């Protein structure tokens, strides 16, 4: 932690100095509270890339300042203000929850500092609100991005009537919305939507209300919620198949899950079980260093660091300024652990979306049977608008608890 | 005497503040806003003997009112800011007037539980009433008010505005607690039965104190919304109310000034120390424990031999 102290002392000493050969990155992730472990995954991913480059991006010394945003939007705002005003960072990276993303974006305007959304998937920031926020760029995904393809996949694989159970906040609404839109456009029906609060620990009150005649239950769980729900569904004797939003089965929760999740299907832009040389190497290195399989939280931040590095390579280590940086990063085309990534004209990645099934097997040469998200179908180069026309898509409101409306409920 | 010391301290802070750096000045404004809430809790806890665990609710009502008026109707961003201040206080007072009907029946730990439950009702509304409150996202403010040439978006200006409100609140509450009404509250705290036998309508006295505390909570909410630029349900959660109560206990209940001292210690430890070391929570914990063990009347107890 001496690094942090030194950084702060340094910041005080050269309060106006923006050294050409230094890159200050402010990182926002929850370090306490129920999302602390996810925050650790985020930090580890980014830190691993910096370490691989021996702390220097194309000659610029990287100063990495981590702040605890506690998974609460107002705290995120305060910490972002601190990073920009006191530490004079060149860019802010991170923010876990979609609601935190929505809250920090206005700060990037106030302090005129780049904000890279490396996790926060809040749809509208790179959709209807984009014009308001010239200093943001997203390197991860919009909440609905993987779930449009999943909706199509579900409909094509024989599911007709689906109940959704989603965490009651922006991310949950947008994931369910994306799934519902694509699913219903292809002929499926969402027959019930249930919204437990974010961080629910006991689904007892919700499970009995789930309609029994549905073909599948679509879940959007975040962090510890994801462990609890499948267990309780199994205990309640419900045999309806479960499919899920990306975070319901990501590699952050997967190692803590039991056999009750075997065969569950979800979608995301990353799976640790991707069988590409790039990913195999990433998983091996990450696991060696941190003792666990990387989750998308780690991959996304690792890749974000890589993208920032690529920009710095082009400028030979000098900070290009916020406007130029945004321009340069959105022109990148990269090969990353998750696959090829480029950006659309609304500063959001275009990337592969993987439909994944939880399987127990050996993978990447590890000799134990473990749970892995086996990729069963790849939708290449998926944009945040899926197959919809951008203009038409942007005309509809952002996905919310009430949009798309539940036409087939009751 | 005590007031003189406080005035000198505030004046010193007021003079130093503009040079304290762009982040510290936000923290100072933060301390002052929470100081107002803490004083309102002190009126209940320190003077009336009612430990309220739901004060964040009134802060929330004021803050949401400000945010909704500003973002939906563009109201309160000019000279009409003063109307919003009045409305925020009224909204806090009205909410307290309603909640008081349930809460004032109880005392001690039951009062604690009822105010906790009522406070969480307001959180529930904020969290679930998506169309009005934006649900979990909360409401992003689009900018601070601009009164003629005086733009609150300048952090130094806004700090002085908050300082002004703090001083005004302090004097209003100071006058209140030293009035015969305030003395009757202390009487209720010490022995309610005796006060009742003496012919005081103790229910009404407590009720009025509760409503006044709500009004100051609402006022703090208005400032809170503009200070943070975001209003979120997590501002209304139980920890927010607990924090304020702890600030009062830490600073010294029954002193008013204690609230400000408690707020300074908590905010500066949390926000500033947290940026330097990761184990700041232990420091804060130790401060709480030591205060309770050795300073039962709070930090103000260092200067004085006990409660007012």
C-alpha cells in the first residue's frame, strides 16, 4: 500500500504537473461489501496486464490507483471526484454496477476526464445518452448485448413460454429486456416477470409464485445471488430448466456452485472455457498468479488495460488528451482473450457472443473435474443493436422494468 | 463561550476552505450537510431522549424532492432555489408529522425500531417507485442552481452556501433548545412522568421536536442533492441513519456542536483515510469503541464535565 501513499504524496507535490511520461489510471471497484470479491477480480485482471508490461505502457510509467466504490452509486461518484480532483488521473476505469456507471458518467463531464466503462454495462450510456457524455468509452458490453442472441437461441431451441427472475435494478431490467425483445420477436412468450431486489439472499418468497407451466426460467443474478437461486429452486422441487443472463453463471460464481447448475445455459462475451490459444494462455497465467479461473470481470479489465496500452503505443507513451484518446481507442481492432473486438460508432464493442452450457469436465489441461462454461454456439461480431436497425432501436425507450411490456403475463 | 469557539472555528475553516484543494472542499461541504442532519438527530437524542434511527428518511425526502423538481420541471435552479429550500423543509416536516403519529407513542428501544422501520419504508418507495424516483439508478442532477451572478456550480461558492445554511440551522436550533420549550424537552428526557404530572403535554412536545428535526433533515436533503449531483436509494439505507446517530454519540449528545464534530471525524476518517490506507475501518471502529468506553458523553465531554 506504500505505492498509494507515494502516489498521493506525489500528486500533492506536483498538483498541476501532468508528466508526459506518466500515465495515471484511477480504478473504481468495490473492495468492501457484498461485491468485494468481484472488485478483487476486476483489479486483478487489470493489475495482471500492468505487471506483464512491467509497469510501463510504451514508456509511460503506469500509476494505478484503486478506490473502493462499495458497489454504491453515490460512493462511486465521490471516489471518481477524488480520483480526478485530487489525484489528477488521466483516466478513470471501472465501476461495477450499471447504476454506478450511470452515476459516474456525469462526473466525467464535470471533471473533463476520460471514463472507461470496463464492467458497468448500463445500456443507455452508449445508446441514447451517448451524446451527453463525450468522455466515456465502453470496453465491455451493454447489458442487453449478449441476451439478444440468447433470446433467439432460446426460441430456436424449443422454449416457448419463459418466466424471468431478474435483480431489480438497471442491469437486471436491461438483461431481461434484451432477452425478452429477441425472444418474443422470434415467437416466444415471456409469461411472468419477477423482480427480487439486488442482493437478495433468500428467494423463498419469490419461488412459489413462479408459474409452473413455463418451459424455462430465465434468471439475472449478480454475485452471491447467483449461488442461492439455483439451490433454492432445486430444493423446491422445481424441474423447469434454468437459463441465465451472463452474470448468473460467470466464472466468478461458477467455482462455488454445485451440481445443481449442470446443463444450465447462459450467454456472455467471454467464457474461461474458450478453446483458443490466446485464452488458454490467459487462463493459465491468471490461475497461476491468483489461484483461480479468471471471470469475465478479470478478462474485461485485462483487455481494457491492453486497449489503453495499444493507444499509448501509438502515441509513444505520451497522453493524447481526453478527446484524442476516445477517438484513438474506438479505432482499435484487437485480438483479446474473449476473441476479436472492435468498436461500433457509439463507442461500444462489437464482439463474439457465446452461448454457454455448464458442464463438469477437465479443461485446459487441468487434471480435476471442474465446472466449465462450455461454448455451445458462437454468434460472431454482435453489436449492441443485434440485428435491429440502429435508428429504430434507438427510437424505443431503454429497457426497463416495464419495457418491453409483458404482453403475455396473466 | 462555546458558541464563540465554534464561530471562530467555522470562520477559520471558512477562510482556509478555498485553499484546501478541489476535493477537500467537497468533503468539507459534506461534513457541514451531515452536520445539519446530526444536529437534528441531536435535538431528538440529546435533548428529548429519543434515539431516532430513521433520520436518513427526511434527508431522502428533501433530496428526492429537489432532484425531481430540478430534473422534471427545471424548478429550483435559479432564484426559485429558495422556494425549493422551503419546500424541502416542509416536505421533511410533513413526513415527520406523519411518521411521528406512529413513532412518538413509543420510547427507548421501541422508538428506535419504529423509526428504523419507517425510514426503510421511505427507502422502499425510493427503490421501487421507478417512474418517479428512477429506482436503483436514482436521479442524476444536471447541474447546480445559478442565482444571478452567483453560480453554485463553483465548489467554493457552494461551500459557502452550505456553510451559511449550517450556521443558520445551528442558531435556530440553539435558540430552540435554550427556549422554555427546549428546557421542557430536557425535562422530558430526564423524567417524562414528572413533566406530565407538572401539567405538560409531553406527547405534543415530543411530537413538535420530531417534526422540527424532520424539517432540518429535509433542508439537509436539498443541499445533499446539489452537493452530490446524484440522489440514490443507497443514501436512504439504514447505514446512513446509523452513521448520523453515531456521529451524534461520537461528538457528544445534547450539545448540538457535537454533531458537527462527529460528522467531521466520521467523514474525514472515512473519505480521507480510506484513500491512504485500506484498514481505515479499523481506525473508525477503534474510535467508536474508545469513545464509548472512555468518553460516554462524546468528544465534547473532553471539554465539559457531562451533558448540558
